[in-house]
């Protein structure tokens, strides 16, 4: 989900899986191009001290890379590249992109907002690089074994207003902090409760899409889960949202990430959240629903199977085809937008196609190296999903179900929605609806937009469309029609 259209004036090649695609079709990071404004001039910066001890931690290595870039020590940065990065980016290309950044934004001033997380093969550091006239988000991926740089991304950081949607009545609800689960995976969250209810109210727990999402499922200029919570609470429905485990404990998952499955990443915490919501004194446990978005919708049937007391499901933009096929389809679309050079796009797709075939290989085992699999995600994750049919699993629960799909969604396609249609054919307790003009971010198409959304759109300040909120509210609480 992301941003207002802008041109890719320059790009810094990314090797490896370095940045999370929140709400996407996959479980973990996927590559993104770096962008910089057109060059006009260059600025010089003093050399860093040479006597400092060599950095060891991912944080220190990343900060050292920024120091060297600011000092125009491009040879020093290039020397830290792993084999993939050396193939993808030359010293002169690195210098060219940095000069463009300085030309538009002035001298480098420092860093802030540093966050660390891990994939199965890399330690990833994301931080804000501050310049005289702007800020950039920098993502660095370091190989766990060698500490070589396997990915480097820079992109302009846009300040977002995150204005409340016009359908949210702040006087109609209250919010309080809650904790989902307990140590070692206690997760901070927010419970949004309607005011003035005469009795217990229905409830919805929100289950994130892929990537290390916050409780609002923030991406670019959109906060889908905040908008849903405020919109539904304004309509008399309690909503619980929480930080995803892979975000709250990104820096401490460490080696455990290699053994991660959907149970660890999504299901266990969602079950606890649903039971916490249903047990609240203000909420009617018999009218508590699970709302999954994207990967959250794909896995929502497993949540309800583990907690059969849940009343029903709301499945928004859920994938139903094999995950590896979805990832390949997404990459073909994104690389086809022209932001990455043709030869590099071809190499990325060829490698991904080989990795997809490894996932489909009957001989796939827990010992298969993560580097041989899509997005560097461990084999246990793929084996966990093997043979899983989300649409059939949802229909088999025999629970009231609402299935929504936005017609402009490039991450989840009509082919996924069609599987739900077949699985729920003839069911009178369920509703399946295509939402015209709606993206994967659940936002309406901006003026002049094409028939299918692009990642650039997600960066625009926008709200979940009122049609989405209205449709969900009417399903969860039919008495409010």
C-alpha cells in the first residue's frame, strides 16, 4: 500500500530481500528500488575519524556505511558489498545516486528512528537519514554469516498527515491500551469501544497482512486498521488491533526466524486477541468476528479453526492461490512498471522462478537452504502452507463470512476472489462482494489513475474508503442497516 505517483529518476540497485511489503501476498521482505531526485549540484563532507574500531553490530555497520557515504568514501562502501551487490551496483553508480541525493537535499546531518529486524538470512536495519532539506528512509540488509551488505535502499521520506476519515466520529468511541498474550510474546494493542451502548456490542479483531506491521497496518500515507477501527466503532462495533509479533520483537527473533511458520507469525496471536476481545465486559462474545486483511485473510480460517467460539469471518483482499505463485505474479507486475532496468528485472525473475520451483518440489525439506527459496523465507514456512486451500478452509467452517475484494488490487487478483465464489456458492449466510475502484490498501482510486493500482499510490495521504467500512459494519451488525 503506497504513495502519489512520482518518477523513478535514479535507482540504487537492491540485492536480496531487504524491505517489508506490508499487507502484501508474502510472509516477509521483498525488494524495492531506491529512488532519488534529479541531480543539480554536489556537496562535500568531512572525512570521518579513521581511528575508530571496526563496527561489529548491524546497527554500527549501518551507521558506518552512512558515515562513509557522507564522506564520499564510495570505495569503502563498495568494499563491504556481498557478491550480489557487487554484481548489481558499481562504485560509480553508488556515487551517482548519492550525489543526486545531496544535490536535491543538501548535506547529510545525521540519523534517527533506527529499527532492526531479521530475515532467515539477513539482519536488516531501517533508519531515517536527515539532510539539510529533506529526509530519506535507508534500509540496509547484512548477511548474517559474513556481515556483507546484501541490500541497500534509499528513498525520499514523505511526511504524512494521517488525517482521520470523515466517517469517524471521535465523540462516539473511546480507546484504551491493552496487551495481547504474555511473555515472551506480549503484544501492545488498542481496544476501541463505542460509547453509550445500552448492552454488549459486537466486536472485530483485526489480523494484519504480511510483513512486520504495526497495529494500524501503516504503510505510506495510509493507516487501514486505524481507519477501520474508528469507522466501525463510530457504528457501534468494538475493535481490537495490535502490533504484529514480527514487528514488536523484530530485534529479538534472531535465529528463531528460520523456524517461523504461520502459526508463530499470525495464528497464535490472533487467537489470543480474539479471546481477549470476546472476554471484554463491553463485548458480546457470541458476536465476535475475525477480520483478516491480505495474508491475514488467507490465514483467518486457521484462526477460527483454533478458536471455534468466534462468530464469523471477514476476509478482505485474501489470497487463495499458492503463495509462491502470488509472489511471482506480483514481481512480474512490479518489475513491468519499468523502475528496474530490463536486464536486472530479467535476472530477478529468473532467480525467483527457480526458487518457486524449489517450493513446489516434492523433495522440499526443512533443511532446504532459505537462500534457495522465495524472499529468503525458510522451508518450514513453505511446508506449513503446502496443500492449504484458504477458500475451502473458510467455507468448511460453516460460519457467516464476508469476502471483499477491490477491483484495482494488484497484489490480490480476481482469480483469488473467484475461488471464494466457488467455495461459497449457494451459501445464504455469507456475502461476497467486489468493490469497484478499491485498491489493496482499501482506498479509492486517485484522479487519473489506471485500472490497476501501483505501489506509488500508497504513499498518498488517504483513508480507507467509506464503502469498505459500511459493508463490514452492515455484515457484522445487521441491526444497524
